[in-house]
C-alpha cells in the first residue's frame, strides 16, 4: 500500500450530521428542543433514532412518533453515538460494481459485531451504545483501502490478494480514520486492534477486548472460524469473564439473546 506508506491515502469525511450532533452534545447549555430540530434535518436519522428508542434494549415496546420523547429516552450520549452509527452506514454504500459487494459484506460483518457487542456490554460493565458504535467503526479503514484499489483494477480481480490486504491494513487505516475524525484514544485502539486475536494488554479488559470477542463470534458459523484460535485461549476472553462456552465454542448467553441481536441487526442493516 504505497499510498498508506507515503501518507497520501485519501481518508473519508465523517458525514455532517454526525459532526453537528457531536458538537451540539458538547454544549453544556444544549436544550433538547434544539437537538430535536437538529436531528429533524435528516428524516432518515429521525426514523432510525425513533426505531432504536423502542427496541428491547430500552425496555419500551410502545411506539412513539414523538422525536422529543425518543431522544429523552435515549439520552444525550446515546443519541450522539447512535447518530455516528447511522452516519457510518451511508459511507459503505458506493455504486462502484467492483467494490460494492465487498463493502456490503464488510458492513454486514460490522453490524453483526456491533449487535453482539451491544448485548455483551451489559454483562461486563461497558456502555452498550458505545460498544455498538465501536463495533461499527472497527472496519472503517476498509473503505479508503478499497477506494484506493480502484486505481488497480487487475488487483481487484485477485480476490485472495484483496482479502490479504484487507486483513493486513484495515486495522491500521481504521485507526488513522478515527484519529482524523478526532475520536478518542479508546475508539482508535478498537480500530487498530480489530483482528489481533492474541492481544494481551496489561490491566483490566477494555473496549478493544470486548469488540475482539464480539468479532470472533461473527465468524462462528463460517468455515474461516476453523482458522481462528480457540475462544478460551484468547486473553480478551479470560479478562472479560463472560461465562461458559457452549459446544460450538460460543458464549451461551449470546444464543439466549438471539432475538435481541437479530433485532439490532435489522435496525442497523
């Protein structure tokens, strides 16, 4: 990746609505009515936040068409992070036929990882909405990587070679993008460590450990899972103390939470 090594790789911009909501959220004098007016500028975002606000995680099954009530239910931090999650989805839809399907597959992996992380977070003391955002952001580096590869059409035809490049460089580029977007060190680390299965940081488990284990579970029903180390051997798994594993080498409580995970995946996809 010459562009990466030379520092000339073009990085994507975070959509304006995510920036605007993040700036507003940092305003100590923010009024909920002002936040509602800001979110209403994007009808898709409004519908997304309304849908999330009645999901099983928030324990409210009564539908509401009132965005004010929905944002109060979610809270400021969740609204900020969910807006960023929503904005990320738009970046992964590109009409270039050579990379469209690959980007869609990467986004679906991120969605599944994020949904698993959201459920796992409650079991080990992490903020579920921040875990959701981290799961979605970990693969953002694949976007500029694939966009750069459009300059080399013959390389794009080498599917194995592209897979190797994605595995090798996505984490590094994700960290560059998240740093460029001025996200905090914790989220930058999540991107950098996205596939480092044997990561063994000193101290307690962190968000990167949580996302690693969630990502691991996204491979369980795929042939590529056989190439991964055993779940019980991962340092992140031992630190998180998430409980027993089942016969398919997966966490039992995640199978029990299948309905909630599927609900989240449908909302994000």
